[in-house]
């Protein structure tokens, strides 16, 4: 398995492993370490005081942990008014516990300690849960107070609103995210891309991918080579993260029940490529993509592939391009009609209009730097985005503006 996938909790191998193997999580590791360090009984109060895990959470963790350890021949004993202890640990069973802890720590990410990553964690946790989660549980997982979680949720409501998602809260049930499945996937992909692009792994992506001929991503690349579908490195990375999220959602029982293709024909090479990728995913026993999933994948391919190597007529886009040129000329006296870049700009406008119709985009790590690196081009892209938003009724986001830049 490629290192950048093995190290990152957002990708499909980790997600599938989490569903079917269930390694120890942070709280379980903390409980085991404490019990291993004590020969006598340890009360739930002592565990809570030492680990920061609430007593209620301790009582929820122990029964499932007891059953899993029993499969390893390890007895976790509990006694009323005394607490918990390991019964009759041998050198063999102690070493097995240490192995389980080590395995768990390899895949369990560190507790996020800054506001951005805490927000990403809670956003992903709520969407992936597909059911109510108690605020107390989130507080235990992040080692924060209930008040701190409630404060974070105020900002999270604003973030999720951008994806047409809402938070529902019910007494004694907790909170959950409501909204369309495709919007949930867009949100998850955004969160995952943001976290992934903040690591050095992002820049080593293509080199590492080329070194592993068995990775599922290589199947995808082989399909694109056969159809001569070309991507930039960033767009390809974005697409693969999206496919990983798509697989994970299907595995967790969240298939698309409806998807209407916009601006992509059923007999297009993008649909044909999506069908071959779906066959590859099924062959690897990940999951099966229904027709709606295949259409959604085809739309993502069409919107993220390189526009330079595409040829499609879009008279509406050509007319919009002329209006964009007029606006830029009027505001900054730059005449792109006389520029060698005119053809590329028109092609980019066509591509962004397709992305808007399909509710797609190409994510990029240049979100926060394009303005300072290319101020004039960014200003022109903002003008183009305003016209495109008015024309399509869809809001041009930062990714679209950076693409036009």
C-alpha cells in the first residue's frame, strides 16, 4: 500500500479497514495502558481522572473491549464497586496487547489541537455518522468541554450551510447532519482535500503513486490512458480523493438514489471511462457502483480533466466570454481579444460553466495564495466569476476563481 494512503485517514484503504477490522481507538488504548500498569482493580473514576475520558464513556468502552480482547485470549475482568483489571496476564498476552496498541497507534490520528482541524474533525464525524451523536461523546473524543464543543458547533453550522447541509438537534438524542447525499460528499471531499494539502504528502503524490503498481489508483490511471483523458496533478489528486469518499459512502450504505447528468452525454468517453473504473472497483471487492454513482463519477471526470485537451462547442459560453472581455476592458483597459491567451480564456470559461452546471470544481492548494501571487489576473477572474454567477445562477467559489486566474 502506498505510504501516502497508509498514512492518511481520509483514503479508502483506511476507511475500508476501519469498517472491517476495527483497530483500537484512542480511548481504548488509554484504558488498556492504564490497566496494564496496575495489577489490582482500577475504578472507572480512576480511569476517568487519569485519561480525561468521562466515566460514562468508560462504561461504554469496556463491554465491547472485553469481547474483542476475549477473541485474543485475554480476559478483562470487571467487578461491581471495584472496577476493572486484566486477569492472569502472561508474557504472551501482554506482548499481544502491546502489539494491538502499536497497530492502533499507527492508524489512529492524533487529537486535533487547533480550531480548524477540530472543525474538520467534527464536520467529518457528523456526516460520516449518518445518525445522532451526543455532544458529550464529541467532547470525550476531542478532550474538550461541552461548552467548547457548543462554541465550535456555531461555526460549523455556518460552514455546513455552504453545502446546503443543516444540523438538527434533539433532546436526549444529540445532533446530526441533514441534507442531500451528493452535498455531503462534496463537503467531505473539501475537508479531506484541505487536510491532505496541508501535509508534505500532497507534493509527493505522483512520485509515490508511480512506485506502487498494485494500488487501486493505478487502475484508474490505466483507464484514463486508454481514453487519452488528461489531468493536471492537482486535479487528479482531487478526483482520487473524491473517488475514495464515494467508495466509503457506498460501503457505509449511502448510495446515490438519483443523479441527472448535466452537460455530459451518456455515450461520452467520460461515461465509458467511469464504467471501466466501476468495474475495477467491483473487481477489487470494494463495492459496486450503481448507474447513479457511475453518472456522478463521469461528471467529476468531465469537470476535472484538462480543458486544454478538450474540444466542445458551447455557444452560451462563447457569448459569456465576450461579455467578460467587455467588462475587463471597461474596468482595467486590458484587451484579451487581442491577446494570445484569448483561446485559453474562452476554453477556461467553457470549462467553468460545465463545472457549475454539474455542481463540480477543481480543488487546489492555491486557494489562499492566488490573490497575492497573481493580483491582476485574480482581479480579472473575480470579474469573470460575477458574470458567470449571474449567467448560471450558481455561485462561483474560490476554486472556480483560482481556475480562471
